[in-house]
């Protein structure tokens, strides 16, 4: 059985927030060159999640074009912070909002 549009929207919001939290940590830890050198393990500790969960978020953020790897190891550059308008999760959230507001469509 499919979840209701409200539940799907809630799930999309949770995912969106999870990805945005990683971007915010990277953004707040960047140096003068715009490179963030904080490890996934450190981010996991800050967020209270596993390193594996953070690694999955990094992998998807790279796919979304929101971040890119830089040299040396554990170095990333934030390219895009607008996940609502530039990621599949943002699109899902918008779709669920539309379905919630206009159940007739």
C-alpha cells in the first residue's frame, strides 16, 4: 500500500533536511579557498548518524551536482545549496506538496 501524499511529503522533507544539514556543515567549515576539509566521520558525529549514512548523502549530493570532491582526501566544495529546485528530492517534495494542495489532479 502506498503512503498518503502527506506522508510522502513528510518523508521528502526529512530527506531534504538531511541533505541540507550536510551542505550546511560543509559550508560552515570551508576555508578561504571555499574548500571544506571535514571528514564524513566528523559530520556523522555532529549529526548523530552513522558514517555510512553520511557517505550515502555525499554520494547523492555529488550526483545532484551540489558538491564535488577536491584534493586532498576529505576535501569538498559546495557548488549548489538550492536542493529544493535542483535535486530529485526537491522535485519529489514539490510534487507531494502539489498533490496535497490539489488532490483532484
